[in-house]
C-alpha cells in the first residue's frame, strides 16, 4: 500500500534529505533537520504523489489519505501535548507548500490554522496574552481568506486601515486585544460578503481547505509561468507540509527571521540575515517592518541603528550560529534558513540550498574547495555555466559622472539602464519591442515574474534584501535595487518623485544592483575583471575538460575579447562580415555586379589587400592558435546596393552605367536565398572569389611568419557542401593557390582544408567527404534549418506555438535538437572518423555556447566547440562539467 504521509519530530523522521522527489524540498529538509537533532517543531508531509493522484483523479484524494493525516496529526498532538480544535489547549498548525524546487508562484503559507471563535479564547487563556491570541486570529483569517478563499488582500487592508484611522492609531503594535476583536469582526464580514458564507469555523474544514489550496495552486497561472521559465515539469507535483505552530509574536522574548549561512550577494563567509522581534514570518518577507540584522558586523555594514540579534539575544544567537555551522558541514553548501524564537527558545522552520548571485556562487564554490568542504570537481559542478554571464557583464564606470537620485538596497548586482515602466505587462511589451526597461514597483509579487524576466533591472521602493523582488531578481540574474524608500511612485500619474526630481514613464534611468544607487539617464559601464576566484575556477575547469573551446570571431576586437576569455583559437571566421566595412563595400558590390570573370577579378584585386590585412591581424592576435577561416558563404544579394544613390556609386566605381547595375541587381535577387546560390555554390560558379580569399590567407600566413616568426596553420573551411565533388573542385583551387604562394615566397605553409557539415546530405555522405576533408565543423545553425525545413530567420513567428503545443521543448536554434539534428551530427562524426580516424571535429553553430548542447558535443566526442566571445567562459565550464559527468557515467557503468 502506498504511504502518503511522512512524519517528523522529536529528533527523528520518516523521511530524509534524499527524498526530495517524494517530500518536496521543504519536507525532505525538515525531516533531515529532525534527524540531525535540530529543534524542529513536529509535523508531517503529504507527499507529491498525492498531488499527482489528485490531478489524475479529477481532484480527488486517495482513500487512505484522511486516515493517515489523522494519525499524523494525533502524533503531533501527543508530542506537544495539545489538541487540534480543543477549546482549552488548542494545537495550531502551519500549512505550507513545498515542491522539489522552490516555486514562488504557488500558494505559500497559511499560519495559525485551527483558530476559530472558540479556540482563540482558549489560546488567550493558555498564553495569558489576549492581544497575541486575537492578533493571531486576525492574521489567520487574512491569510486563509486570501490564499485559500481567494478574497482579495486589499479588502482586509481596508478594514484595518479604517479601524486605525477611526481610533487614531498608527502602528499595528498599538492595537489592543479589543481593537483586534473589532478588526476580526470586520474581516469576517469581508469573507461573508465576498463568498456569501461565513468564515469556516471547523478546524478540519480549515485543514482540508488549506491542503486543497496548496494542491490547487500547483496549476495556477503564476506557477505555470514559473515552471515554464525554469524548465520544471508539471508532473513533479507539490507536497504539503503541516507543522505545529511556534510563535515569534508572543512578546519581547520572541522573534522570527531568515538567514543565509554565507552572504548570498557577495559570497563572503559571514552569517547573514535579518530578524524581527515579536513578529511572525510573513512580516519579514513582506517588508512591512524594517528588519534588524543578525550580526553586529551586518548592522554596521548596513548603517542600521537597531540592535543586532547578537546583542539583543546573545544566547539564542550563539545557538543559531552553531546550527548554521552544523548545517553547512552537513549539506556542504550555503543554506537559506528560517527560524522562530518563542520565549527565548530557538526553532528551525526551514533549510534549503540558498539562492545566490553569480559572484556569490563563484566565491562560495571556490572558498568551499579551499576549505576542503567539497572537491574541485564538485566546485566546478556547483556553478551554473549560464550564470557566468553575470560576471562577464559590465559594471558602472567609476569615473563616470552620476546623477544619483536615491539609494536603496544592493539586492542583485550588475548595472542596468533602461526606460522606466511601472507594470509587468508594460515591461514585457516594451522588451518585446527591443527596448531596455527598468521595472519600477513599490514592491513586487509573484504576479510580476514575467515582467521581471523581461526587464533589464528591477527597482522597488519597499522591502529588504529578502523581499520578493530581491530573491527573484537574484535567481534570475537581473540587477535589482530594492527598498529605495526616498522614491515615491505614483502609478496613476506614471511618475516617480524624489525631492524636486520627477521621473516619468519612458525616461531613462540607471540602477546599480551592487551599490543600490539609482541614477538619472544612462551611465557608461566598464568591462569586468576576470582574475581572482574566476580565474581559479576556470583553471580547474580547464584542467578537467577534454574539449577545446574556440571562438567565432572575425573582428580584432572580438578576437581579443575572446582570447581574454580563454578562447583557444578561432573556430569560425565568417569572411563575409569583413566585406561590409564602409571602405570596401563598394569594391564588393562591384565584384558581385560584374557580368564577367574579368570584371570580377578587377574588383577582387581591390578587395584582396584588405582581406590579407584582416587575416594578418587575426593571426597575430591568435599567436599560433588554430584559426578556421570560412570562405564566402551568404547569397550575394545580401550585399546588393538598395538605394539608387548606392547603385550610382557602384556604377561609377565599375565604370558602367546605372541601368546595367539595376538590371544585374534584379537578376541576382533570389526568393529563398538561404537555399539558393550561396556557400560553396558561389565558389563553384565564381572560383576566382575563393581563389582571392585563399591567396589572402596564405599570403597573410607568410607575412606573419616573416614579421613575428609565429607559424600559422590556417584551416580553410568550405561552407554548405553537400557532395564530395564540390569539395574536391574547391580544394583543388585552394591547393593550387597555396602552391603558388609557397613557391613565390619560399616559405612553406602547412594548412588544412575542411568543410562545414550543415546539410543533411553532407552528414549522410560524411564517409566520402572525409576522403577530401581534413576537418568537419558542424554548422548547426544551417543544419537545424535544413533538417527541420524551418527558416532560421523567420521561425520566431511560429516557434512559440510549437513550444506551447509541446512539439518542441526548446527553440532548436538555441538548444540543439539532440534527437534529430543530433543524430545527423553523430552519424557524420562516426562516418567521418571511419574514413579518417584523426579527422578534427568541431561545432561552430550558435549551439557551441549553449551548455546543454555542449554536453551533447562531449558525448559525441567532438574535439572542440566554438562560440561567440562572451560565451567562451560558459563553454569552458560546460565542457568541464560535461567531461566530469561523462566520467561519472563511465564509472557507474
Ligand atoms: C551554421 O550554419 O551553423 C554556421 C555556423 O554558419 P552561419 O551561421 O554563418 O550560416
Ligand atoms: Mg551556415
């Protein structure tokens, strides 16, 4: 019989940390903490399998669930010596959701469940604190009303505000038991009015209502959006955790807080967290009261004048710090914890691996390797390759003049500039139009996630370092300034005011999530420093990876950037990109529009010295590393002049008349150019083009050798080959030119001629093509296009439909379709190697910088991946992770 419920408490548990799939993250870790002997209030977890059952059976529960929940509840009652629904000594519980991965889009928490008109009186008598009891009851009605009964939050807020105004009260703490009783009356009326029935008084009905709400929230729109953004499958389901309440709001010796075992922003190995005296958990997260710091150091660093927990509750703090160290040693990772202090006794309510910024992830991983807590390989696996992006991105230029209008909390690092928008919808809309936007909100909530994702940065005027905006932005890698309280946002007028400055929707601002500064206008930025921990981690990655990492680059700037990021050569130099420069486009157009070989040769002679200079520069930057140069690839009409003025200019340069140019231009136009007269087909029709390019390459190699003594071994690459014959013909042209240059210069140049594999026919014919090709480079952009028969330029219009319909999980132009396109890659690699065992294999499509595609390349055994300069470090790390995972698989097999 399936077991649906797992209990924990009294220093033991039925579950363990490894049972995350069944118990969810929260439940598994509550069990683990109980097993570790930490002070965890007793409770139980209803498993994720119940959630799955629930949706598979028309929202019904398994038959035995009620009995199991009843027994587990009785066990809590036994441990704490209280009774659920008892008029004299009522047990109250919390109900929380808990999926495998934390999911901010879902129903979160209901506290104080079990309170009603009768039990509240019992709680008042038992605790000797009527104010506390009625405050707890009104919180319960509000939370339950909001998250279970779906009554809008602001109805309750209005009742409370009205009461305060009517009685001339400012702070919640000024309200007495009698005040709360009146507020409760108002709250119950709100529920009655909204639902047409009274607030449920039966604790069992409350409990099952809350359980149902947790399971129901798994399929709400926010949760679905979040899952989509984070690749979380719907089948995982959520668990429900039910736990005896402990109270942080029972007086001055009570508190509640959240903490990280290391600083989640910088990674510094220092206890980092916030707490509130006499408060319940949601007060900290909601950012309604200003939290106090745990440590004196934290208090000083943040310029707070409120006492740190280290000062106000030194004994409990020492205990908490001991828990911190124990948890880190046990989990061997930075933890994010929640705790409550009830009458000076510490209780642990949650632990999980803490979300951290990319810089913090790096520092923590490197520090933990140094501390001997984890191995180098584990350190490498701890960093999400894509997150390195954040370390490579610009920060504000310290020399730039900044017009700072406010300072908030440095909630998520990195600088971002953009247009001010006030709603998530507007952020999404503007970003869709290609605008950079900063989403400005008083505070954010899970409804805003899609807008936060679309924005470059997030600015809030309320909330702390653990507020929703801060946590979500860090997870997403968006820069964020939170709690900039001097700013006043007026949503209605679409305006932010601070002192006498007004910022309107659409104005540009800059935020610095590392300092908390908010600035007017766009502030210039500088490149990041890649030394220190970053270099150390990348060094480990380099030592553990098998595949080389090259870059796709043709400009000196890109080539230098890529070298700085550790590129080990160029995997793709797209020579056509060198054709667009203003000083050469005329000659290029002249070449294209020429009607005879002689005309083309005249124009090519003008281009040749410029190409040679380009290659000399690239070879010098790459200092003997391999450089793959691809000969002209795109359809010629991409270079055609568009306006009449441009045509006149070309006609003049070529010594012909406008009409001829116009006529030829029409002739060259193609309806489906990506399948047309491009790639090696140009070389077949106009061999003189490839001849010029090959000559420029050889001459550049000779020149670099003569100038610097550096030996260059160019890899000359022919695009869009489909047959061996094409390659044979073009290789012969290259070999002839090579022999000529070698003879004329007296310097021997070693070189390779190879091909791109970017047509299915080429993949299938790889055995034959390898007879001629010295290397294959998988052009997976075109290979994806030609395998799917989907245009890489136009697919954006309907790919989202395919993703929604579940036909494609990812955009195949971003993440390699390992099943289909991948099979062709595998076939070509196998067949190519069979013919030529030492054939060099690489990938130069966009997928070369996508971590999951890099994993695939490792599996197929490619020699290198090549990607754009900024993705080189990502590819280096992903290649190392792929190699380590490969070793693991091999040793398991
Ligand atoms: C490719 O097709 O994958 C490739 C790298 O070439 P391009 O993107 O220039 O067509
Ligand atoms: Mg291509």
